[in-house]
């Protein structure tokens, strides 16, 4: 599909907690970072809050600042991206970095196919740094399911979900004046707030990592409970609910 084709219905899809069950690799990499820094490892509830926001925000919330924050991010990224340290859940006996200690949610490939067949433009929009996101999407076959993958920058100049969405819109030539419309699909408050900040609606996904009441509190336009409701939710959104 040509990027400049108008009008388009753009479905922005979060990655962690929406397309992939990524908590094992993220939590394991965070745990290693805190251990190497000599800091107490956050409890399980707090560790799950690392999934969604930028890693810098979550580490700052847990007491890392300045040079220690920089070192924590460096250690995290080493385990998450650079070294084959964790057991591969998809190929027992192999070791993988944290970003591949991960699985695609059952039913996602089928829903992506149906959304494409329905004529939607599919874009991954994630706060994961874009080079990491592209590796994950390529490894799990997501790249072939969508029109493109857009993420945060490695230098933190593009960090928050609204910044990623605006970047994606610039890249694809999104133009509301020519009839383009969009929705942000995700599992966390960051997705709901990001969509709201750029003036588009949001679909909250309960199969991800949101805490009880989180999606409602952050103004999700609509909420779906299971992966097999994704196409119907997107259709309902663009039909005006």
C-alpha cells in the first residue's frame, strides 16, 4: 500500500502487551540491571509496571538518577539486546537476549491478516527504541503482518507515545485534511494518553499489562477483552461506535 494513498484508516498498534507477551524478557533484564547496580530488585507488581513506559521513566520512578540511571539503562540494554543469556521459550535449549525472551499472543497473526484484508493501514507504534522494535518484529514475523514499525529513538529525543505517534504520522504522510483517520490500540495508560495527546481515539486491550481500572481511568474510547475481538473493536471504532 502506498504511503501517500488517501484516505486511510490507520491502526496504530503497541508492541509489548498488545502484539507480544514480552514480560519475561523485560522483567528478567530489569532484574539483572538492579542486581548489578547493587539495588534491591523491585517487587513483582512494580516490575510489571516497567512494561509499556520508556525504560528511563520506570528506572527513575524506582530511584535511579544521574550516572546511576545511565548505567542502569546500559546494563538493561546489554541483557535485553546484546547477549544471549535467557532460555528461549520458543526453541528450548537455545539462549536469547531479553527482547526475544518473548512470544506472540495466540490469535494475533489471524487478526492482523483480517485487519489487512479489511483495508486498514497497520503501524506498530512503540516506546521501545526503534532498532530494538524492528529486530523483535522481524524475529516474530510481525514485520510481514504490518505496513511499518515505528518506535522511540535511541538518544531519548523521541521517548513518549505521543512523540512516537507524531513521528509515525510524519513518516507515512498522515493527513486528516485528506480524510485520514487513526486509532491507537494498546494495553497501558501510555497508549491511552498518547492517543489523546495527538487527538485520536484509543482501544484498550485487557490481555496486556494494565492494572485494574487503568484503561478506564485514562479515557480509553473502547475496551476489548480478548485478542479475537480486535477486528471487531477496530471496525466499531471507525464506524463511530
